[in-house]
C-alpha cells in the first residue's frame, strides 16, 4: 500500500499509508500541494536567498541568514542525524521526496507574479526551515537592548524595561487533570502566539499508518508533528519556556595576510573561518556579505573594522564585532530525533523519553494520557555558563564565559489538578532572564478555579478571555489625578468604571488604549530617555528590539510603578495624556483600530483587516504595540483542545485556513471561527472523510 489523501469539510488533509516512510512522503507531497508558495519562501529565507525574488526589503534578513550560517548549520545537523539516527534521517528524506514531487503540482499565482520557479529541496532543508523559524525565538537581540540601556542609564535601569520583547513568541497552555473534568480524563488546551502569517505557520494534519495515528499542528516544511499532537491515547502541547540559551560575544578581530583572526580568552589570536557570499537582489545590484566564524560562533554584527556604519570601538578604543553562540551550531543537533518517537508515543512516559532528545527551541511541555499519566516539564538544551552571559554581551577575549555543559531540565507538578503556563516564571525560571508578565497565567488559573469540573467544550471561553490586568498601574495613576478639565475628568471617571475588558466593540477599551498610546509616546519622547532613542548602528533585523517606543509600551507597568523614574514627573505625563485624548475626537471602538495585520511574503490584493478583541496581556493575546500601532501582527497562530476521554471531542482552529493557495475555498474559511473563538471539530474516522487521491 502506498498512501491515500483524504480531506474533511475544512480541507484539512488526512493521510493514510502502509508504512512510516510512505506516510512521510505523502505529508511532504500534500504540504507542497497546499503550501507551495509558503514552502518556497521558507526555503529561500533559510538559505538567505529571498531577496532574489522579494526584492531589497528582504535583504536584511538574507544578510543575517548568511552571516549566522543557517543553511550550513542545517547541513551539519542533518549529517550528524544520519550518523546517530539513520531511521529518522531516512524519514526526513522521504518527506523531502514528497515535497519535490508535490511542488510542481502546487505552483500558485505568486510564482507567476515573481517569476520564481519552484526549486529543489535537499534532505537538510527541513532542518534549515526549523532553524530559520526559531533562530530569533529566544530573543537574543534583547541582550543588545540591555547593553544599550546599561550603557546610557546604568545597569539598574535594565530591570525597568524587563518584559516580553517584540520579537519573542509565547503561548498559553493549560492542563486540567481528570480529577477536575466531567469525564474523569484530562484535557489540554492552549494557543501558540506567533507572528500571524498568511498562510499560517501551523498546518492541521492527520497522519495514520499501522504504527501510529496522530492528529496535530505541523510546521509546513517539517515532517511529523513536533509541538501539538494527540495520538488517541496520549496528547502533548508546548509553550515557550523563555529560557536563555543563546549568547552574544564581543569579538576583537584583525585582518592578516591569510584572512581574519580573533582574540581568544587565552590571550592568543586564533584563525577565524572567513569567506564572502553574493546575495542576488531583485531590481538592484547584487550585495556582498562577509561571513566570519570565530571559536565562539558566527559573527552576526560588524567585522574587523568594527560595527557596521557605527561607532567601531569598544570602551578601550579597539574595534569590535559581535558573534552568536547557540546550541545547534555547537552540537550539530536540533532534536529531530524526538519527532518519530513522539508520533509513536502511547503514554506520557513515551513523550517524556522522546523529549529528552529535544534541543531547539526550549519549551515547557504538558502531556496527559488515557491512563491518568501527567507530564509538566521543560525540554531543550540550555548551556551552563556565567550569569553575565545571560544578561549582556560578554568579551570573547576574557576567560570565564565558556560553556560548561548543559542544565538539567526542570520538572513541575500540578496545583489543585491544574497546570498553567503562559511564559511566566514557572518551572523554567532557573533557565531564563526575562519572562512574560504573570497576567495571562494568573487569569487562566483564576478562571479554572471558578468551577470544579471542566469539559473540552468549555475551553474556548478561556481562549477568548479579554480581561486586561496590566491596565491597573495606569488606572491607579488616573485615579490619583485632580484638577482635570471637565472633559478629561469625565474620561478619567469613565475609565475607572470600565470593566477592563479589551472587547472589539468596547468604546471604553478604545479610550483606555488611546490614553495608553499618548502616555507611551510622551514617555518615549522625554529627555530622560533621549540617549535610548538613538539605537546603535546594528543591522536592520535587530532594530525592533531597540526601538524605544516599543520598549516603553511593553514595559509601561514597570515604568509607572518604579519608585523613581529618572526625575520624570509621571503624574504630569499621565495628566497630559488624558487631557490630550479628552481634547481630541472621541475614540470609536477598540476593534476600529485594533485590527489583524498578518505578514505576507508577497503583498497581493488587499482584504478587510478584521477588528480584534484582546490585547498583549489578555489571555486572548492579540498583540498591538502600545504607542506605535493598535494593529496586531502577533496573536494566536492556532487554538487547540485535546480531550483524552474521546479524541473526537477535541477541536482546533487556525487564523485563516488549511490551504495556502489564494482563491481556494479553504484559504480563509476558518477565519470567522477564529475571530469568534470557535473550534473546528477533530475528525479521525476515515469513513467520514472525502478521499482525494492516492499518492
């Protein structure tokens, strides 16, 4: 038997095959049919060749991908996988074979618009796609921001801005044990928060063969189901652990007749690998990039002459560059060896063993099985090294900053039959530096405590909760004001009566957001922060982490509650903000400005951006950037509910649809459900599906 492709009413692919390899080939083929353009964009981004058809706007990413050696690291990881786990390597090859077979069948209109022809995937390409997707997942550029703040305001100022940064990705996840459910068996639910892309970053899929039968959310371009899956007897899900496992080193480099050398911690100059690459750019001349790798890792900022276009020297006056050290480059491992064991898992113990091999990214995992087994642990590789490595750039030429093995991954239990993770300080606390504020986690725990027994059908009410606990510091400041103009006093009183729900139809939520925006802009423009407003001349790909209004917006709670803020009269700034909003045109509803703004690799015909409920610190985490824009580019990239009593009572949804081809009936048919907080039923009975084809 080869493989068969079935579809449900939502166009979700259900694949059945006689063996594991045939199933992987079918997964690659159906993904290429449904997501050809998306796959090719991801392949080019991983190789640093996307500017060749997307133009100069893609050049900053391509430079970064080349300089940090994404493709070369993927090749190394695949070569190591072939040595250590030939079965998994062969399985990945089968997936790639399917992609190469399916790409010509799935070519869509974007190829014609750009003149791009589908290319050939190599066996290491899925690993490169995984690396490309997650290289910024842990937010190592936040160390550039901390260095910037400490250099201008002192190290004590760093904590003022400590909060979930603009480039990181998070999730909500909760596990309710059988003792707290109506069926007596566990329920797992949640939603990964990422940049919302069209097509989506997660693919709903069903994989069935004699060895396993799994439904879950796959990453297009990567075989199997890594993050969210249900095998019928065990289910698992992840959230970002917010662990710190990537380091930035200041490097002293010099050119010699033979190339480039880097000063090591032993006081000796060591030869660095160096070559140049050419990046093709549509509509412009090609760009050259110098690629350098020291004993620490690839140089991602600057070179022997110093920082690109900026101050070339460190405090000693010697030019510096900045290198990146991260586990896959050091170990030649990504954790792909966990993927097949996850599909084959029958019990929590199987999931636990599989995840011992996990590397990148570092996640908090929750799992449950039909026998009552429960799991709440961290999975991934975090190096043991000096504390300074986690908070700032460290000098490569000084001893004491080398990696010294790996941390044991922590484990945790449940409290009152519940475990909640929403990127807050939890089991991963010993492994990280900055975590998300506790509001989402606290709110989920509060809601779950509201009744004794829960069902899978109850979970969407938690997914879509819009209470904004982080509004408290600003509202407290507003409550303390007196002597306001009549219009400002009326606005203040109205906000103090507000239920603190960021609902799309709420005019009070819009008024709160307008005052917040005015205040963030005023604080970001204050002379006390003037030095932070001019970021270092780092490459463009790092600038979102260095943009002061964004940092002020996400750290507003800290800035309002700190005992002192560098002499800033915060009462006066809050007063000015509320007076400004009161004097202007009255805001409409929150959904008028808080609209979905997904990323697309190629801008096509526009469509109405729907208004959204939620906000950055709501359980319904649709992230605007306070002080910059109310439009949301981040949010729930999927929602899921895994029921261990009966898998058919599970549900899931993605922001758009199962198919990435514009014009397909399943391109955006799930969007109305996603907006309403509803789920698509999980179907696993092949007799209820429509057979599409054999492959």
